[in-house]
C-alpha cells in the first residue's frame, strides 16, 4: 500500500462560489507550507465550484487535486441536470467520486449504474474514488463482507479489466464508508477498519491482478479520531465530509495525521 496518506474533502451540497474562494484563500497557503513531501489532498466541491477551484489551484501552482462528487454514465445527450465525464475533465477534474452511499440510498443508484459510471470515468481518463459500505442491518446480521464484496464485484467487472481500463488501478482510491458511520458520530474501531481493508485489498488483487488501489476510510472522521484512524498501515487515508467544511479544521486534521510534517 502507498505510504503517502491521502485526505479527501467531500463537501457534499455545501459552499457557494464565494465561500469556495474564501476557503481556498486560507487552505492553499497552509497546505503549501506543510512539507516538501506533502500528503495527497483532494477536494470535491459541488459542480458550481469546480471551475473556480481548478483555476485557483492552477494559478497558485498548488498540488491539491480536484474531484467531482458524481457524473452521469452517458457521454452526452438529453439528460437534464446531469454532467458527463468529458465535462468534468474539461472543468479541470482529475478524480471523481463514484457510488457514494448518499447517491445509492437517496438517488437510487444501483451497482449497475455505479459500474457504468466507472466505465465512463475511466474512458475519459478520470481517476475513480469508489465508495462502498455496509448498512447497519448488514453489520448486525454479519453481512458486512458479502455486501462489500457484492459492491466491488459489480463494479470491477471483466469488461473493465479486459479492456485495460484498470491498468492504473494502483492510482484508484477505494473509500470504505460504513453507511451507519456517515454523519452520525459513530465509527468502527480502527482495527475493524484495517481488517475490512485487508479483505478489500485481497479481493481486488485477486480480481484485477494489476496492483492495489489505496483504501481509505470514511465516516465521522474528525479532529478527535483522525490520529487513531491513521495508525493501521492498511488505512491509506480518509474521506471526510462534515469536518472538511472548515478549512481550519481540515488542515488541522491533516497536520495531526501527518504529525505536523
Ligand atoms: P462525514 O465525515 O460527515 O461522516 O461524511 C463522510 C462521507 O460521507 C464522506 O464522503
């Protein structure tokens, strides 16, 4: 597993363009001063803030990368309100979040749709951040691994592997986000997360056989628990929702997790 940790801010449906500019004016400078070998930081703002963020990061020569929170699987057409992979690339995105549980549970995204989104993202050259996670019911009925395995095998299919679209799989990011931990303040123990990450890694290595993506944890990560989550080597970073909305808090989390280096 890669040793440089990765920190992703998923802003969800928060922040106007003005608020985005104000966040960046604080955050970019702080991040640049972190160290010569800074951790990987990716920010996923809403669609309306992608352009200003892409331009600001470029102007300031920042190493912070840009992700979109979603995409549509078709390249173009009569899909009112949707955004294609090509549009995201043109807006300056390197990454795209695919299969977040809020998309699955609130907007009816199926495993099949997640798979088509991955296909479309890879064809356009976007690097996927694939989210998987079990529900509380899955956890209580000891179905965590079957759920995660089902989500992974629906996404990482032969057509993607055989067509060479997974050649760069070691650059991909998999976010393990237990649904019951998102926005609740509840979290699994870091050791439990490490066990799940080992299973995910083994499954992907067996299925794709092209190396291993970095596996991140997400769900109620905060200033209070970031250090413990970053201890197991199996946890390659974190995907942060609520706590990433304050530039100060998100930066503090990164500094804590990397011991201020
Ligand atoms: P919270 O950090 O707010 O629990 O959200 C996690 C998440 O869904 C990130 O994608």
